[in-house]
C-alpha cells in the first residue's frame, strides 16, 4: 500500500512538480538567507578568528571587538602580574588608509603584534606566501588574501600587463613604507578593509598618533586552568574587562543583533520562505488529497484501516518534502559555491541550519497531510460507488 501511495504521488506529474517546487523554493529561501546571515555575522568577530588568544583584556567600556577603547601601555604589565596568567602581549588594531602605487587610497585593518613573540599571528598553515619571521625586517607587513584584490590597483608587469600585489611589493601607510613579506589566508573584516599585520612598534608608527595606542592585551592562563576563570580574576584584580575568546565572541554577536537591523532583515526573508512553503506546499498537497478522494475512499471500502491510510498520506508528504528539501539544499549550496571566490555575499552554512530547515519542511508537509487525514476520516466509503 505504501508503494501504491507513492505511485499515486508520482503519477500526478503536475501536482507533484508544483508541490516539490514549492518546497524547494521555500528551502532555498530559508537556507540561502540563513547562510548569508551567518556569514555576515561571522565577519563581526573576524578579529577573534584571525588573532587567536584564550583571553582578551580591554577597557571596561568595550562592548564588541570592532570598537576598542585605548589602554595604557602599563596595563600589559598589570595583566602579566596576576596569578594564573601564563603570558600577556600587547595588540594594536585600527583602521588606517593605505596609499597604492597609482595614488589611490584604500582602507585597511592594521594589526600590530607583539614585537618579540608575534602573539596572535596567523599560523604557518595560513601562509600562502612568505614567512612570519620576515616581519622582523624593517618596514615590513604581511597582508591577507583579500588585500591581494584590494591593493593591486596600478600594479603592472614590465610588458604593461596588470598583476596582483605580492611578496616584495611596496605601498604606503600614513606616508611610511610598507613592504609585503607575506600573504596569509584570513577571515574577512566586517569593516570591509583587508588585514595588514605588522609588529606593534611599527603599527604605532603607521597609525595616527594618540595619547594611548594599546587596543587590547592578549593573554593566556597557565596550563590546566579555565580561561573564563582567569578572565574573571583579571577583571576583579585589575579593574579592566577580561573575556575569554568564546565569551567575547558572544558579546560581539549579541551587540550586532541588538544594535543593527541585520537580524530583522534576514529574519523577515526567512519567515517569508517559511510562509511561501507553508502556503504553496500545504495547499498543493491538500488539493492533491481532495482530487484523489475517490481513490482513498475506495481503499477504505476495500477494508484499508485508518492507520494504514494515515501512513500512506504521511509517507507521500514526507517523500515530497525531502525531495524538495534536497533540491533547495543543492541550489543554496550552488549559490555558496559561485559566490565563494568573491566572498560577497558571505555564505556560511551551519549544520544546524540544515537540520532546522529540514524540520520546518517536514512540519509543513506533515501538517498538510494531517489536514488531509481529517478529510479522509470524515469520508464515507460508499461515495466511491455513487455517481
């Protein structure tokens, strides 16, 4: 009987294609918009992903990683002196203007790492060219892969053809020479500027001078201790704000959710996808049941039990829903694949999104089936024998 139910579903080509198309479109909307939303939100804490440190210490008024408040240089030593802290290092981060060879200016995210340890620097697996140790040479910087796109204006080969910026090329930051000695793979900054890594002292030369220049203090607990516990101790004893990397990421995400319209914008589109799927697939499948009412009544007249008819209808709805969901996932994944080289719009597809959308789709289709079940339960089997 289950096989017969599937044949009924597949043989009505028009209704089957409309049902699957509605589910696929709803799945595409929900998955694609959720993926772009997650990708965009991941940009908000890209500094935490590019500069890995167990503990971030900052001014008490800092609410998220993209808006640092300057600290005193002596705060580094205060953090180092706290019991349970294995090491602490200074970090500068800020937006500055880079001047390209053709005279154009581009905004870059300047990062100044500890002069001796390069704490927080991208690991060796992130390097596409060059070496971290070359950063000890004078006037040197390491750029990310996005900078290769943004900072290549005006660069040409001897034969006049255009080329990309690479190791050995030079551009200016605040009228100071910046010679590229490395290229790394990095997560995109929310501010839109590529990352430029250099030493802390050199970053202070590149950046416009202010009375205080220290942005954050990166720290780590001694081995075996919880970063969150040490962060609370630093906050209590220093008067500064210290957060573990995980907590700081959550604070940053919550700040953007609370203070921007990004969640509302994408949430509206996801909700529209849910409504479209509910209306199209639900109505189409319910119409399909009504048009096959005589066949279902015949099954009842031949002795098919109500639980068996319910299983038939739910099987039809689940199969159609899963097929439409699979098509929607494929289309959304294709969108992410096509936009991946440019990185815009960002697309970050979490497993939780797939499971959540699959649950919504099954809820929609099974709900439509249950409406049909109510119709079938009220149906008189004798109707199949009436004119």
